[in-house]
C-alpha cells in the first residue's frame, strides 16, 4: 500500500459527525475527506448500518496520527467529537 492511499480512520453515525471529525483533523493539519455521506439521502432505499456509515479517510501515512488525535479528543469530556459509535448497534438485525 502506498503512503498516499486513503484509509478509513473513523466511521460516523451520520454525515454531520463525519464532517465534524474531518474538519477537526483538517484544522490540526491532517488532510481528510468524507466518503459515503451522500448515502444518507437514500435512506429507505438501502439498508443503513455500519457498512454504509459515512467514513472519514486520510492518507495512510497520516492514519496513526489521525486515530490518535480522534481517540484523545473522544477521551476528553468536553472534546470536540461526538461519543463513541457502537458498531454493533448500527448493524442490521
């Protein structure tokens, strides 16, 4: 895998959360993008769950730093990110 390949560092419950996380990373100097945020518009046409959740992606070379920053922000009570997402709760039944 090349260093400029994109990798998922966060799956969000909804597009707003994904964009908040991506903006958090961008403000810290790590380029990030959101993928899958458009799927929320198809609610009802496709099953929504963990596999269709919006994803935040960064370059592979920045993945460890991005995940560390996200985890640190989530650990703070007043951090800029939403609470952890439970992937089991988002799966289809």
